[in-house]
C-alpha cells in the first residue's frame, strides 16, 4: 500500500463542513413579517415578507432567523415562520392569528424588561442621592 495523499482526506472533510455550516432550510412566512438588519426589534426594518412567501433560513439564534429572500439577507422572528407552506385560507388565518399573538407576547415581554430596567435605574439614582447626602452630612 502506498501513502495516502492528504488532499484526498482534507477535501471531503472540508466539503462536509461547508455543507453543514451553509445548509439552507426553506421556511414560509406565517403572516406579514418585518425583515430587520439585525437579530432583534431594536434593529431597523429593511423590508417585509408576506403570508406564504418562501425564504431561505441559514441560522436561528435566540429566536431570530438569519434569512435570504430575493438575494437580500436579513433577520426575522423565527416564531413567525412555518416549516411547510400554508395550504388553505383557514391555515393561513390560523397562522396569522398565532403570529399576532406571539408578536403581542414578545412586545409585552419587551415592555416588562424596559419597565424593570427603569425601576432599577430609579433605585440606583435614589441610592446615589442618599449616599451623597450622607457623605456631605458626615463631612
């Protein structure tokens, strides 16, 4: 037996790695979905998908899907995507309602996170004021 040429080992491994990393998954919009420049509602809206439109999903992290649609890449809420195209008007309507409820739930979560952050800011400001008063009174 002769020596194994390293490139015949490296090339198949490299190909498997690339296909695994860059694998695409087709999904469909369950309702009108904002396409954003980054993974979160704080990023700018760069477009919109409409119910039933097929998109390519490359990655999903923390509930946000990195997508490509008509040669444009962006991010959408992964909870608003379907793994199969909607078939009937009833399925489309049910998916739309589910997506709206999911969006409302996410908005409520964001509102609560913001309110919690505001409360903590107030607490720290009050602590700072009290500390300043105590330091001035002691000096």
